[in-house]
């Protein structure tokens, strides 16, 4: 007889009925809580071993991560008592005198209260009046208040004094999903534990163990789907698993779970993503229509597409993420391939468009049509250049072609033969009508807007087109400093000189390494200023490479070299020897005069000097 049949017979004979998996496999001790909550268990273990037991605990986390269960286990640990052990402990392998009643929520000294239905000051006043009495049978009187954020302001204020100085025999355990709604005065009196979401891999392991205990055959892909749908909640996942067992008649299959949850096939989501990045609109729409006819929810399809986009982007930077057991083999291999071939800018654009398209689809009365419009936009934008690339190409095009082709000069008022640039295809007209000349070469399709004032009706006014500003060449940090000086931005000039170590620089991109003490906003300010000064978009980012020295460091090193060279000069050495205690303070290189520059071009034979001699441009201060 199988375990499932035996449990069914026992349930039928006792009349207790079936217990759902979420209740049947609720953790009973700290060993079971190790699934996903290791940091909290480690902290409580050390606290109980050293006797540093707090007077109040605050448990927070999303629904289904085990807040109420943890509170009961904690109450059980505080009141643990057996024939051999009579002290608080986290080793609860052997059931104690009070354990069963506490875990079932019926112990007289462990009072559970739902703050959602007991929100007023009267309920808290009742607790305050009861805390003075010692527990009936247990070591501590424990108050477990669930959804504590629902208490009113008066209730919180009434609880403060008792919470700060409770009797030695009283402990408080609070649980909430909205930690921001709990007053800071209450939080400061509690030890806070953030119960984190349980990872999909841990949930898959938990579901596999439970399926084995229940004698249920479950496919790994089906358990992975349930784990993803649970979103970090063990209770939600076990409820879905209960539903999947009933849906599949005792067998959990991937196809049945997909139909039950209204999910799209993950492999077909990968195909849909592939059509989108290729820009194949027709194939993308056909694939979506097939999934929709198979029962997939359009919103779920777009959500799964967004999840796969996030996975591909993540694999570009964290390749080990492909080892997640909740991923199917198709997702793992295809996502790695896309991560190698699809640019980050494309992935980012798809992600942003999906974030806007999913709410549009949810709020639309025609979800399928709205989803198709989102897919059309995605496929159309797949091969569009990134904004920074488009700006760079436009700047390069303007730089190569110069100003627009000027039209014929006006017959009068323009200084004879002087040519004035006008919009292409527009001819300046004299007071008397003149035929419009036909352009000889390719022209831009620009039209002049007529002036509608009465005196100008019937005339086409033309306005000059400003020639594009020439791009400012920036090839080094020195160019940036000179540009800042030219623009009179003293602050940015000083910051760049002192904190920026160049790693790589090219048009539109600057990789640097910042020294210690650099302001956090320096890179952003530098990118904004460079775009303003040069006319193109700049990407300024930090690099892990050490980079070159800052301008201040380079100047200091050059100055040290000049001082060292000066000491080696015979005349300077003689001066230093003649005056004991004298030292070189500074060495300055004087700019050469026009006569000296001419001599450098044709130096006389007598002007040759040996290496180390002081040249006529050097000033030395002692």
C-alpha cells in the first residue's frame, strides 16, 4: 500500500478529511526553516546559545514566506521543555511539553491576534492589562500579532511603553507585510528579521521532496513552472502544486500545468523572441496567434517575453546565471546564444517597450490586439540605431557634407557677388518677380514658410540656414581641461585635473578611473558638459583598469624630473655647494621668444650644449 493510499484511509477513518500541502508540510522547527531563511536562523541560533534573547521581534516579508510559522516556531523555542532540557533552545528535534499545542495555535500562554480585525486601542489595552499576570504553564507568555501594520495610531502609542519595558515573562512577536507602515518608534524596540523571498531553485527542491513523500510523479519542467509562478512564496507554490495534482489526476505534467496557469510554452517564447530581434513581424504575429489559440493569455505572453529579455541581458554580465535549475534546457542554451549576439542597447529598448506595453494590454478591452501592436512595435524597433549612435551618425554626416548647398545670390542688397546660404530649393527674390531656377543636383525636401503679413502676401520669404557648428576635437584629458578653461568652468576643470585617470578615449566615449575622494556626480556632470560643448552624445563610465596618471600627478612627476635634471647641472651643483643649506624650490620653463625659436630652427654650432646643461628657457629658484 502506498503512502498516499494509507493517508487517505487514515483520513477517512478519523474523519479529519484531506489537509492541503501548505498546512501538512508547514515547517515545525528551525531545520525546516533553513530553506531560504538561513541568515535569520543563524542569528537566532547564536542568540539562543549565548542567552541574548530579545524582548520583541519584528518579522517582515512578502506573503507566504513563513512569517506566522516562524513566529510559532520561535514561541515553541522560547517555551521548550522536556525531561532532559528545560531552557530556551533552537534544537527542537524532540517534541516538548508545549510544542504540539503551540504549533496548532491553541496554547493558553501563546496568544495569537490578527491586527487586521483588532485594530483599536481597546484591544491593545486588554493586552496591557494581561501582561502583568505570569504564564499558566509555559516559561514565557508570548503575544503573536499578525499584520501589525493594521493597528491604529492610538493602538501603537498605547503599546509603546509596555513594548519598551515588558515584564520578564512576556515576549512579543510581530509579523507584517508592510514594514513601512509600522512606526519607527515601534521598530526601534524590536529585533527585525527580513524573511526574503525563497529562490526558484530552493522551491523546486522543496516541491520535489514533497512530491516524493506524497508518491506523486512530477516532471521537473512542471515544478519549475510552479516555482516561477509562486514568485518566492512557498505557500503559494504548494497551493498551486495541490491544484496541479488535482488537475492532472495525481500526476504533475508540464503540459497540464501550462494549461492550468494559462502560460505559454517557454520554448515558443524563445521562438517569439527570436522573430522579434530579427525584425520579422509576420513570423512574430503568427507565433503569437498560435500561442493565443492554444490558450495562452496575451498578458502572460508579454510578461514571459520580458522575463526572457531580462534573462538574456543578465547572462551578458553573469554567465553563471544559466545554471539556475528553474530554467529549461531551451531557455538555458538559447539565452546564452542571444547574450552573445544581441546588443545591450537592443535588449534595453525591448525591455522598456515591454514595460510600457504590458499595462496597455492589461487595460485594453482587446488584449490580443493590444499585444499584437506591442509585438509590431518591438519588431519594427529591433534594427533601429541607438539614440547615441543616431546622434553620432548625424554629426558625422554634417561634418562630412558641411552647410547645405547655397542658392543663387540675390541680385541686389547682398554686396554684388557675395553668396548667402539659403534653404535648399528656395531662391531669394527681388522686388520684381523672377522665375525660380531649377536645382541641378540632389536637394533636400525643405519648404519655405510664407510670411502671412499683408505687405508680404504673394511673396515667399527665405531665411538663412545656420551652418552646423564644427565639432570640437577631444582626444585627451588635456583637451577636456582646455575646453573647460575655454568655457570658464573652473570647478569641472579642477575636478578633472585632480580626480580623473584616463583609461580609454574616443569620439563619444570616455572610460576613466577615479581617484579616492572624487565626487559621485563627477561622471554625470562631465557627460553633460561634453555633450553641450562638443555637440555629440558622450558615454562616460568607470573602468576597472588603473589608467594613466591624473593631470596633477603627471605635472608633479614632470616637476620632480625637472628638479632632478637641475641638480645634475654643473652650475647649479656649484651654487648648491657654495651655499650650504640652499635647495631648489622650483624650476620653470620659460616660453621661447621669436628670436629663440628662429635659432632653434637653425642653431649655430656654438649653441650646442651637452645633456644636463641649463638651457636659456629655464628659470631656477633657490
